[in-house]
C-alpha cells in the first residue's frame, strides 16, 4: 500500500514513489500492476496520468454487520 500524508500531498511524492517502484519492477523484467479501490479517484487519476490502463474490474462484497 502507498499513501502520502495529507500535509505532504501535492508535492509529487506519490508520483515519484509509484514510478520508482514501477521502474524497479520493469528492471526485473516484470510488468508492474496496481490495484485501486473505486472511491480513491485521486489515485486512479494519478495511475492513468502515469500511463497505467484498466485491465479488469473486481467487485468485492461483504455482509453488513447490523
């Protein structure tokens, strides 16, 4: 998991971290893959800007505890 503290957002840290990890994986000859939850639109947009594309969608269900 990757997150940037609210006080440090907007500085390009998430982009730098994702690209560092992706480049490390690419150097090993593997394909980097990411997952993101639907409600995390800022991360989704970042990944799109960095050139990642949708591969598939998974739905997760859970029973509410009432």
